[in-house]
């Protein structure tokens, strides 16, 4: 799995962003925040890697706390904070 994760300061911010991204046509999935990422309200939004440029541009307009690149292969996890 190689995806982008969005984390938030509150569940309300997560739900607000989820609604907006769906309205904009993004394919997303709301998931429990992986334990490797501790800066979160407990929920994260998963987005396809190909959307990274668009998501970074949206960060100023939506209450996204952090944007992470999350890669998990064969039990190894790589997490990089993008914004």
C-alpha cells in the first residue's frame, strides 16, 4: 500500500473534509489513523498517490492538519510528512 494520508485536529474537521472531497469527486476512504502517525484525532483520510499535488493545494482551503506519504510493504512501514 502506497497512499497519501490526511490527518486532522478533530473528528469534525475530518468529517467536513471528507464531505468536501467527495463533493469534488475524489476517491477517498476514512480510516483509523495508523499508529505510526500520532498527530491526529484518531481518524485519517486515505487518498491515492496520484492526487498529491491537488491535495497539497487544497490544504489552505480545508482544515487538514498534516499530509503524509504512507507506504506499507511486507510489514515495513515508511511514513513521511509532506505538509
